C-alpha cells in the first residue's frame, strides 16, 4: 500500500501504478521500460498487490491513478471495486496474455484494456510449430528407444508420415493459431482448422481447409493442436468423440487450456492405443492431481506450462505494453486493445 497519496496538484504528469507482485512486475517491465514510463508519468512508489481493495479499507491513494501497468498476478476486481478504487482510471496495460479473468469489470466502467497477447503468442506458436514438426517424424513415439536396443527400429520402415503433404489439424485460428499457420508455411503441410469463427474468406487467405466439427481433425490429421478460446462453451469440448478417432500414431498437442479437454476420455484413448501420444503443456487442474495416470503413461509428455513467455521472452510483453501506451497517449491506434466482443473468441 502506498504511504502517501499523490494528487494531481503535486504534478502535471498523469499518475501511473504498477499493479501486482513486485517480482512479476520486475520480470515483465525491464529497467529501461520502467524509466521510460517514469519520464511520462508520476509512478506511485511501490508495486501494489491489492488484497485491501475489497471491503471498507481506505483507498484514497489510488483515486488519481490514470494508468495501470500489470502482468501475471493481476487481481480480479468487481465492477464496483474498480469504480470505487480507481475513479480516474483510463486504461490498463497488461504485460501478459489472456485477460479473461479480470477485463470485463474494467471494460464495464469504460476503462480501456490493452494486452500483450500478441507478444505472448509468439513463443507459444514457436513451441507448437516445433512440436508439430517433431511429431510428424515420430519423435515422441521413438524418443524412448534410445534407452533400449530398439532404437534402430526406424530403419526397418516406420508408420510416421514426415512433413511433406501431411495433414495437421488446428483447433482454433485466433492469434496463436494464425501464428502457427504462418510458421508452418515453410513446410509442405496441409493444414486443417476447426474454428466456428473462421470465415471461408479468411480460411482462403490463410491457405487452410476449414472443417465443421473438431472430430474431423482427429480423424484425418496426424497431429492435432489445441488453440481454442477459453470460455464456458469450449470447456470439455475435446472429448471421446474426438479421441476415439485418433489414428494409431497420432499426436495431440495442448499449449492452449487444459479445461477444454475431457481428461478421462484422453487417458482412455491413450491407454487403448499406446502408440497414440499426448504432449501436454497445460492440464486441468494444473499440475495434474497426485496419482493421475498422466504421470505414469509412457505416451504422455508433460511440460510445466513453458510454451508461453519465459526468461528473456517476458520482457517482450512489457515492451509491447510500453509501445501501446505511447501510441495511446498520442491518440494513435494500437493492435493490442481488447474489447468485450473479442473476449468471446480469445484464448
């Protein structure tokens, strides 16, 4: 909590606030980015994690805040809390990806929300494209062979299709899905997409084939990757009707959201056909519960939500929000603004 409230009478510069845990803020907003913001704003002197925002706790310290800069750990406030705590707020700049958990109450109060979802999508798309290429080569089925005398089995002919005119299926063609498509252009792959919001015209622009049901991807593609929007309508959408159609050597990738997958149906399909593979960067819950078969099945590869921004990649998001802020205060458009309609299709 701030020690003293800075009012607009103290300075001619607008007031800004880094909102969130200090460690997360420092990771996302590099020193040069924070210095650039400090030249244009009066920044309250500490990061603030607002456990005190609910109830009757005094919040005068934030009444003049015009701009919030946040990242992972952004708290979810109610519409009433936003109005009471931040009556002067104009915009939130979120140096991370999905804003689903906090954006709507801000938007309902007329506060603009900007997200670095495009910047966070870059490493996810990079990881996904790399895994698709590896999957088509049979990497995940054969990686264990180096631990036994079966490592030369691929010399006798394999059931793996490789990366020439092989069908790859994408669930969702939003920001990340589109970036994956772009990164696969240098490979001679046939990309099929399930996305209710993808128009025929847009599919033609992307040079992909649109399908009407998600199970069509599982039936016809060697690799299926999930990038669906995270909302109640997609929860559990990837279920038995999909997994039972997976080919014997098909690979399911999930760098999207775990709750879109019926975990029991996935486990059943992998148990029934051990040459099927699941590569899961996300699960629901995350991590899987103790004793989950996902830890034991040899055809499951779990990674700890590493497809998104990590290490130096996190600073890309802070820089993206700095650039969005600079464009915004000049009255120029950005490609980072999120509105209520977009939330229906965003991951």
